[in-house]
């Protein structure tokens, strides 16, 4: 959606098959895919819900790999999402600690979506309790100039300017509030400026000749921490801590954080926040049941 001044922003999430690298069964029961259900709840919250929808009608992108079933893509489109199908992005040497993360490098294709000025990415396993429009005006997402430092060698040319801001990794449910600010970012919630040169830089880093340049336990997160490292030419910006919290607890909710990163469908997640997520899911289901009945 175009905003005053001609700016165009979007929220985005990412969805891949539950079994990475393998096509899903077309008749798969979508109710058993918690990430898909959570992405639907997110679409409802950002596009339709009275308490969290965007006042500017900002686009919501569902970035999906081609292996995701047509039924899921159609459902997300009916929910109001802009469904963008992308090929999997893989590297021979950037391999995940767990198989379920095999497709996460595909999130980097957001940098190719240059029709947008800025995109706020949110992992599908999120709870959103308040509007997030203001994240696009956070001081940390202002356009930055890439530093000129001849002593720092780069794998490929870097763009002259960039935008990349996130929240530091919290690390545990017992964190202080507000949490301590660290130098290692969490890639579940970030804001970027799309740029093809930046994407080409990512592709260069994926080549085998760069093996060992950074750790790869969490593929896209570790790559982003390397590319936007604080001591590098494009240091990442720290968003206001109220926009998002990973490893959330009840104190975060009382503090008024706007979004929370956890698997709220699991019994192990915080009880209060999990209850809210399930309530939002019911609200979403009722909303579509009523609206599709009228159609």
C-alpha cells in the first residue's frame, strides 16, 4: 500500500512445507499445520482485526515456497494476504542444526521485492496484540550509508545505502524487562529495505568458496548477524524493545509489548499469552465463518 509521500511498505511472513525439501500432499489436512494456522491468525490480526489491523492498510505478504500446497496458498489469498511463491534458496555449506530449518534461507528473497520501500518481516510463530504500523517510523529503520573501510574486505560489492533493524536475541524466558541489549540479533522480527545488490551479496556468501566464514547453526540468522555485524560496514539497528519479544513472559505482556515470538499452540509456552493466541485463532475462524457465509 502506498503511504503519504509515495512510500510503499509491507508486512511479511514465510511458510514452507512441514517436511523441508519435500512437496506436501495436496489433500493434507491444513488444521494440523500449526505454522500455517498461525500465519492465518497473523493475516487476520494485521489486515482485519479491530485491535491490531493497520490503519494505513499496509500489504501483508505470505512468502511461500513452491512446495506449499495450492489449498494453503488459496486460503491465505482469501484471507487477504499477497501470496508470493518463491523457489527454495539453499547453500551447500550453510546447513541448519535442525532439519525443519532447511528452507529458512528462502526468507532472503524478500530483498528482491524492490516494489516496496521497506518490509517488516515476522516469523509465522508470532502473537500480535497491538498495531505494528509504527515500526516503519522507528529511528532504527532510517536509511543508513554503508561505511567505507578499505581494511575490511567483502565477498562482493555492497549497496551504497541499506536498512536493516531487528531486536537482540533475548535467550531465555526469565529475562529482565526491558531486556539487556546485546549484539546478536534475532531474525524472527526485522525491518529491511529491498535491494537486488544486497540479495546478490547474500547469494555470493552461499557459494562453497566462502565455507567457514560464519557459523551456520541458525542459517539465515547467522548469515544476517555476519552481514550486518556491528563492527562491519553495515551495522544493524536496534528496534524499540516494545515492538517485539522472543522468549516472551507475562511481564512482557504487562509491559505492553506489541508482538511475541513463541509457539503458542504448544503447552510449554506462557499460559497467558498462549490463551490469548488461541482466543485470536477463534476470533479469526468466527470472522471468516460469518463473512464467507454472507458471500
